[in-house]
C-alpha cells in the first residue's frame, strides 16, 4: 500500500499574506538581512553613515519575511542588537546564537531543531580562540 501521508510543507508558507508572494518576500527578506548585517559590520569611526543604513536594511529584511507578526518583530530586534554587538569582534560571535534561535522561531521549526543552536556556540568558541584580538 502506498503511503498516504501529506507532503511536508513549510509552516510559514501556509500563512495568508496581505501583500506579495511567499517566494519574493522570503528572497528579499534574506537578502536585506545579510546586506544590512554586512553594512553594519563595515561601520567604523570614519563611516558612521552606513550604520543606520545597515540597521534599517537588516530590520526591514526581518519585517518582510513571511511569518507571524510578533515573531518578525522579535527577530528584527534581536538581529539588530546582535549586528551591533558583533562590532566587538570575534569574541562576540557567541551572540549569533540569538538571531539563529529567532530564525528558527520565525520559521516555526519543531523543537528538536533548536538542538542545532549548539553549532554556532562551538564555532564561536573556535573563532574567539583563533582571533582573540580585534583589529590588526
């Protein structure tokens, strides 16, 4: 007998959207999150203008992702704070656990997937030992 279980579907893709398509919002959101984070990391005392631009792009990316509203806002706040904290260098990479957990929450992943939060913690430990000083 063939298996009659329904095919798995992304939980966030089942949400009714008020505007745009799921794929377009997902792609634009991810692009803005990464571009905004990169702009924040380019911030220095000589290029402070990119900090608010990066934070705006990063926050906008989280806000347009398909998902439940409060989860998007939580992810945007956690992500923005983490990108600022990451300006402290490699020892701050441990804080990447928080936006990763927010991503899992936004994407409505099962509880067992939260075990993967250990990976950024291990990578952060290696990075902080490999690159203990910030700068040249």
